C-alpha cells in the first residue's frame, strides 16, 4: 500500500471535515441497512479525524463502546477519469466496515494501520455516499485481548473493572482518528515499495507492480533500473548516515516505465541510511553505542481524543528536543505516519510497537497468532523504510494477569511471531515490554534482541520508598542481564498531580515523581547492561474510569495540555549531556 500523494500521475482528496455519526446501540445497523446512509435527523455531527467520545459527551457517548456509523458524501472529480479510484483510511478505531452507496465495499485490517477500499461505485464525475461502520470493541481472541462484563464477572476481579471495559490503561477512543482520503492512481501502477538503506550508502528497493513492469529508482545523483518484484540495488557515494545528531534524509523517486520506456507512475519517498544492531549488552547505531533516553507516549488530547492533532505534534517534538530526549516508544499501537515524518526529520529514535497490550494467554487461539502476525506484517510494510524506526516491539506486557497459561503457551507463540518478524525485517532488533508478573524468565526474552522491562517500583510496589525501589530495579536489571542482551527499561515513573507539592516523599506530588525518575535514571545509567530508559509517560493521558485513576493517568512529565511538571526540568538537566 502506498501512502496517498499528489504528483503528475497520482491525486488525492482529503475527506477530513464534519461527517455525520449514528450510534448503533442495539447492533441493528447491519440488518437495518444503515450502510445506505441515514437521514441527518437521526445522526450527530462528528469531526474526522477525531474520536467521538469527548466530542459527543453531552449527547451521552463519552464511554460508548460499540458500533457507530459515520457518513459523508463526496464528489469524485472528473479529473480522476481513467485512473484507479480508491478510499484510503489511515486508521479506524478499532475496526471498520465500509459501504459505498449502500454496497459493502471492504473492511479494515489490523487496528491502527491503514487500509484501502476499492469499489466500482467510485466513478469519476459521480457523487457517492461513504458510510463506515466503526466499532471500538475488541474481540476476545485478538492480539489485544478484549474484555466484557461477562469476563469481569466470571473472573471475580471486581476491582479490575474499567468503564469502558478494557484490559489496558488508556482510553478506547472510537472513531476515524486519522484522515480519510480519496485517491486516484494510474492503472497498473506501483502498489507497494519495500526498501532497506544502510550506513554504507547501499539501498535495496523492491517495488510491487504488474509483473514485467520496469522500475527506475533515482536517489541523489544515482539511478538504477530493474523489474517489479525484484530487488534493485544502488549505492550512494559519500553518504551522510542518518543519526539523531544528523538526521540526513534522502529523497527517493521510484518510477514505473511503460513498454516504450515512458514514465507511467511515480512515487516519492524519503529515507535515511543507517545501521542498527544489538550486540552483547549494547545497542549500536552506525556502529556506535547509543543510550536511549525518552518516553513512552500516547496519541491523546482533550476533545479530539486520539484524533490526529498536527499542532500538538509540532509542540510534542519541540518538547522532546527541549528535554533532550532522543527516543520514543509508540506505546501501545502504531502512531500516525505524520508522527513518524517528524521522527525521521528530527532524529528521534522510535521503538515501533504493534497493538498488542496485556495479551491474555487464557484466550489465545490460532486466530490470535494469525492476527498478531498480520499486524506485524502491516506495521513493517508501512514503516519499514523509516530511518527513525530502530526496533519493532511486538507486544506490551503479555501475561500481565499472571495466568499460568503464559508459562507453557507463550514460548511457541513468541518463537513463531518473532521468527516471522525477523524474516520480514532482519535489519532491526526485536523486543517486547515485559511486566513483572510474566517473570524474569519471560519466554519472550528468549526470542527478543533487546530485553525490555516495565517497572513501577516506587509506585505500585514499594510506594514512597525510593531507595528500596532502586534496589528492586537493580536486582531485576541484574537478573535479566543474564540473558546476555541489551537491557532496556521501557517504562518507569509515578503519577503526579501538577501543583501538588511536599517536602517529604509523598505519592502524587511533583517532587516525588521527579525524585523517583532521577533515582531510576542514575541506576539505568550506572548499570553495565542497560541501554537506557523511557519515562512513563510523556504527558498525562485519558484512561478508562477506574478507582485507581483521577480521570487521567497522571504519570506524564507534562500535563495533558503540555505544561511542564517538575520532572520535566529535572530530565532536561539530566539528559543534557547524556549521549
Ligand atoms: C504499565 C502499562 C501502561 C500503564 C502503566 C501505568 O504498560 O500502559 O499506563 O503501567 O500503570 O503496566 O501507569
């Protein structure tokens, strides 16, 4: 799948704007033919991109979990005549079925990743009705295990009940949270591009296009030609390797030539040349050890929820620079491509995470593994050309319910999944984020290239006892270092309510959060096997309602509206000279 772009051969219309939404409280829309569209009287306005929740809280949909039908009308320009016309959704949370003029036309793939819809109703010169049935429930056997009231009751885990029902600690926003596009591409055009670029200036690119098509690749002053479906290699002399200190990007032009050698399609991409490798206890970028300092984040903001927010993206990258952070994990799902554009440009190293949170091994079936594999494939296909992406994270905190099944069922599961990811991309290290309940001998560690751990000593365990917390961290670092791999602290932190202060160690104060983070950072830096750490979280974010949360998860070092807490200044100072 190629990202929508406009050039002499391709065109794109942004369908962002106010759509209409109809909530399907009784799941009757499919039977009731709601795909044909609804009378505006029974609908609400909703902004796309944007989550429906806060937008329509007053209408009663803040915590709504279920299906909702979003619709808009679009006039297909006559200039699209003679080209392939499609819809492209950058994502749908968490899944969607799409109807064009009342006819089912296709559905989403893995959550948080783009999908395209073909329909013979998309004809130049016509006005068509697009209806997307979006559902923010998760299936029980997906790579992020769903949960419902029945499970809460059956498990007798009354205290774990979240509203809306989720097994994870962030809000299950529903809606079309990223743009939707109408695209026109040449018939028989380029359908996909995979590329690898290394620090020595070599680039290998494979373009998918009709068999036998000739493909030309041009980059800097170098050109190469080959056939669709086959690797085409070239070498840029005196390349400037990409790194946080010098995020040098190169424009790559990929063209398909017709039988006469005339250009019939063109794709513009940007990439950077760099190598990344886990060796011994080190992470090497272009052969040099690198320390990861940064944050776990979320796509989250007031009102728009998870809706793409470009001003906030600009601000966030400014704040990453301001704190001297060099890396981010896309906890806990693939972020927008706009986010990754910034990361590539600004030299921010990204651990790119698949949407698999708290996978419950009591519920794992063959279908789970198949979906998990598909999510890894789609993520690597979307982001594989990005120099900023230095590692794939295949899961966050699987086995977090301490279910005994984790011990005996997860080994073969990880072997298959990590093996699959490695086959697809042997150039990047693989990891996952371990939770204490899954053990220091987490079966996933055996497959991972980087051993990542999430640890909340000083918060959930040993609260208000920083010295003990650090000792517990050290013990775990020592234990997992025995795997002989680089060790990474993927999450640590404490909630702090901005404006809450104390002279003694008190949970929820800015001082306690700052002191805990500083103490952890000292240990992370001192530990010989440790390649760095990510503070949880960059900013306060909304989560489902739970008695442990005051509306938001307050572990941000910035508030939800990006005001610094004390910890932000402390990190800025600590990270100033860390390379
Ligand atoms: C970790 C999870 C993260 C949570 C965090 C917390 O990976 O999603 O938000 O705990 O409790 O276990 O704040």
